[in-house]
C-alpha cells in the first residue's frame, strides 16, 4: 500500500468513527495511572522557560491535548481527519486544532518544545515510520521532547469494523526495540520506555502497550549541567571516597560488638556498607 493510500484509508476511517471513538474513549485515561504518569513526566519536561509549544500529532478528539493543557502545557492538536478536528474543536473550544499529517508537518523547523504521538502511529505502515520520526526531529527545538504511545508487538491486523462502524483500517503492533532503533536513526535520544501489560479492562489480545520518552539533543556545547561542568573537566577532580560507616545512635551497641561479646553471630552475616560514588 502506498503512503497516500494508507493516509486516505486512515482519514476515511476516523472521519467515520469520530463521534463514537470520542464517546467510548472520553474517560479512558482515568483508569490508566501509568499512562498518566508518563504524560505527567512529559508535561514537566516540556514546561521549561522559553520552550516552544507542544503539538499533539494525531490528536483525534483532543482528549490527550486537553489532559496536557490541564497540566499546564501550552499545547495544540493536529489530526489527519477533518471530522476528528471538528469534534476536538467542539469538545475543547479553548484549544487550537488543525488538519494535517505527521508525515508532512506544516510547522517550522526547531519550533516545538514537545511533540506527542499518542497511539497515532498505530496506523502508519512500518516503512513510513522513519518519515514520521524525521518530521518530529525537524520540528522539535534542540532539547525538545517527544512522547510516544503505541502497541508493542510485531504484527498487523486489518479491521473492517471499528467502534460500531464499517471501516478499512490496518493496525500495526511495533517491536519496542525496533522503534527505539528508528528514533535513534532519526537523531532522537531515548530517555525512558514503559511497557505495560494489558489490565482487566483490556482484551488480552491487545497485548502490551509501550510508552516512550525521547528528546532531540540540545545544540553542541549546551548541557543542562553546564553550571557544575563549567571550566575544568570535573571528572579529573574525582577522588575515591572512603566507605561510609554508619554512625550508631547514642547508647546503641553495634551488632559486631554484640557478636564479639556473645560469640553467637558471624561477622560475614552482618550488613555490608557499599561505597557509593
Ligand atoms: C487511535 S487514534 C488516537 C487519537 C488520540 N491521540 C487519542 O489518543 O485519543 C489515531 C488518530 O491518529 C490520526 N492519524 C493517523 N495517522 C495520522 C497522520 N499521518 N497524521 C495525523 N494524524 C494521523 C487518526 O486520524 C486518529 O485520529
């Protein structure tokens, strides 16, 4: 299938299911603490002074856009499906939503503080994923963050019904290792990956769900720790540290001393204090 054919089929399917998708998924995040934890981390990472806005790519009806907005993120949504965008605008009139494709973003280079692809690459044929990640890299500002949610696995399923409607839609499960490789090839640095098992509310055949956090490297010469790394190479200044010895509380008899006195305990069985650093 060509990229154009796949985009056409996906757009048509989501135009068809938009209203029922929104109705069925409206409260889904409420029962997903791990998903919310990753979104909370992303929200914190992208709310740094001077960072650009966040684009929710493949935003659908805008439920993740609205969730991030409630966490304080300056966020707008983009989706392939005009019906989804119209619905998102109705549901969240205070937020901005535009029609567009992740494969060809109408956004300036280096303009975003963050990008979200929350289950929106699940219909992207594997051969088009490098294009999507290259677009993410292009529009993210140096130091900008990407969050991905996708179905973990290695298969494709064709659906001719979804959310109560006749559709023609391919869904791809992607290997997390492969996605990690593709992000690296696009120039993005993977920071964290969460793979969660299906819970009781999900069909077991849905399998595991993957959540990735990545970022575009900052410009050469900049480092978040530049304040302590400034000047000399601090690695030269490291000295081996003496093992830390816990200080007994006043009046406390150290177990080794007690063992020596009673002769019942072996020193090897005592807790070991490891040097850190
Ligand atoms: C499973 S829905 C997820 C929607 C939303 N992120 C959410 O979690 O509710 C997939 C969405 O991705 C959109 N989509 C798929 N391919 C896209 C593309 N190339 N560019 C923009 N949006 C796309 C679809 O139109 C659909 O709204």
